[in-house]
C-alpha cells in the first residue's frame, strides 16, 4: 500500500508540475523575467524530489492541503474552470506582455528597475485652445432663433420632413429631365415620360452644368443692425420706436438703415454721473488739535525754524535777489570788525554802533507788537476757549447757596459766569436758599464748579457773620454752597446769563417757566443732603 500511494503521489506531482509549466508558457512571463531575477535579487523556487517547496535552509515549507474533488463530474467542472481562467489570463496578459517585454529590455540595461511593478498612466495634458471669435455670438443668435421659432409655433420636425420631401421631388425632377433629354435624342414622344413633371415644384429645377449659385453667408454670420436690447435706446428720427412700428416680438432683431435712427438720450441721461462743481476758492483746512511738546522739543523746533529761515535768506543773497546785510556791530566786536576805522575816529564809530543797537532794539519791539493779537482777536480767542464746540456735549450744573445777600459774593458768582461764557440764571431768594443754574462747555462748567465749591470763602462773608448761628472758621464750603446735580443735556434751556430776585417760591417758578426749566427748582425742593443722615 505504501509503494502504491507513493507512486500515485509522484504521478500527481508530475501532473501539477506540467500544469504549472503550461500556465507559465501561456502567460509567457517566465522567459522574460528569468534573465533579470538574479540581477534583482529574486531567489529561484527550490523543490525536493517529491515536489515540495523548500525554504533557504532546505526544510519543507508547511502549506494547507488543497481539497480535490473525487467525483468525475466535479473534476470535469474543475478542469473547464481552469481552462477558462487560463484563457482569460492569456487574453488579459496580451497587452501586459508587450509592456513586460519592453520593461525586461530596460531592466537588462539597468539593474535598479523592477519591471514587475505596476506603473500609473500619466494623464494626457490638455492643450491650450482659445475660443474662436464670434463663437458665443453665434450660439446666442442660434438660441434667439430657436426662441423665436418656438414663439411663432414653428415645428422643426415638420420642417425637416418638408425638406426631405423637397429633396425627393428634386431627385424625381432630375430623373425626369434626364428622361426628356434621352427621349429627344432617340425621337420618343415627350408625353410618354412627362406624366408627373407638371406636379413637381418648378423652383426645384436644377441649374445647368457649369452655372454657379452665389454663395451667401448663413444667418449666423448676418449681424442685424438692431438687437432686442436696443429697444427704447435706439429710436427713429421721427421719434417713433422701430420695434413698435415693425410689431417686433420680445427677442426679435431688426434690419433698419442706420441713417434713419438716432440715440434716445432721455433713457440713460439720468444714469450718467456728473462730477460735482469744485469751488474755486481755496477752503481752509481743518485745524488739527495742538500737540503738547516738551521743553527740549520746543527748543529743537524753534532752532529748526530759524535755520530754515536763515537758509532761505542766504540763498536769496547768493542768487542776488537781496543785498547782503551790513555787519552786526556791537561794542564788544567794534575793534575786530572795523579795525583801522575805529582807531581813526573812535567817537563817530561808537555813535554809529549805538545807533545800530537802538535800531535793532526798535525793530525787535516792532515785530513783537505786530505779532500781538488785537483786542478783537484776543476776545475771540478767549471766547473760543470757553464756548461749546460743534460736536461737544452741553454740560449743566445746579447749585443752592444758603444766602447771596452779600454783594461781593453775588458779584463773584455773576462775573465768573459771564467770563466763562455760561448761560443760565442766578435767582436770589430773600426767604431761603438761592438757586444757580449754569449751562456751557465741559471745561467752563468744571471751572465754575471749582470756583463755587473750593475757591470762594463763604465763611468769610458778611451774611455768614450776620446769621443767627455763625459759621466757625474751617467749616467746609459744602455746608454753605451745595451742588445738587451735574450732567449733560441735549439742548440749552437758557439763551443768556441773567440774575433775578424773588420773594417766594411762586416767583421762582414764574422766572423759570419761560425757559422751560421748572424741573431744576423741583430738584432743589426734593434734594436731601446725604450728610444729614449720618
């Protein structure tokens, strides 16, 4: 049994080996790759006498046994399947075989290339093709013609059928004409061959041999003078719309003589942007806020300005526009500048030097006076400092003063409000505290608050001394003058500053009613000092 099994195994191994050789010969890959296997470092397949695959050390490599069918019908199916696979592999390997042949040739030349590796096909580069001029216009006109045909109810299929019918008639006409010519040559009666010639379209009679029809451009090459977008812009010289006169449809074009048309400027004149007129007078530039410089920066700036001014004068002297200035004579440099002249007549020279010194002093004082502001300019500058700017908020403040019967205190309150260019009023009440309302710029109100709350010594007034409970020295001003409220307002309630006297509360409300400022006195009545709760 063992000998028979060994013999059957040997036959089966021989059969498998022959099948492997047949497959390799069909694919035709072994012969192409065998020359390059040694160069590429691929080791050959080693088997023992029984056909088992051996590794590098000579040991048999373990493989899972393949299941072979025992039935004859299954063996037939298996053989058919293997034949089909071999055929498909051979057909698929045909284009690859050529590539491998080329690759093997290259591999023989170079030892660094592996021909068995798959290569990726490079995408073919697209060439740079420019659009032909007029192609988009032709497409547009073709679309317009299709839209016009659709609007007019034209069926292209019926047109094609009609064309086909006309071509058939033309062919029959040609055949009939040839018959007529042959009948004339042979002497046959014409009526026998012209039975259906009369029914044909006479426009389809072909031209004589040698005659040529003038080749006209197709409708795509014809450029109509008026397109559909010219509707309303191009009109006739009579003032009529050419599209309306021709009863043109929405996207229809017209062929009109250009001499009869004109542009309707009323349609697009409003959309033209005309530049605004520029005033010829030079406008004054906006004044930038002054930058506060340090003492060293001011010196440097002054020195630079003097150098620039002196350089301009020197350039004018160098060109000859102005004469050079006389030497600056002083008593200290008298002998060095005049030399021999000072020795000849020293008294005259000294008098001349002193006159020059006095003249320089007079010029200096004159220049200072010229640079000074006039009283009007000074008052404008002072007013500009305290007045409210264009984009500045209006600040308001409300005070109550225990008593303003002292004329000195009333004068300080009044005159400082005028100097700070404040608007409002000061109501001096005989029976109770006086009310002061001021409106103005933020800086002027801030200075006025500082004046009333810190600078004026209320405890030294005659009214404080004459009161029943005299105020001791060192009492803070907040007990005599109180700031009720301060903040920004939308608009002024008062147009000017005024001082008024009142005997009772009704008179105070009557004074504030014309200015719509009665709410200020209501705030005074409802005010409660936080220090009283301590």
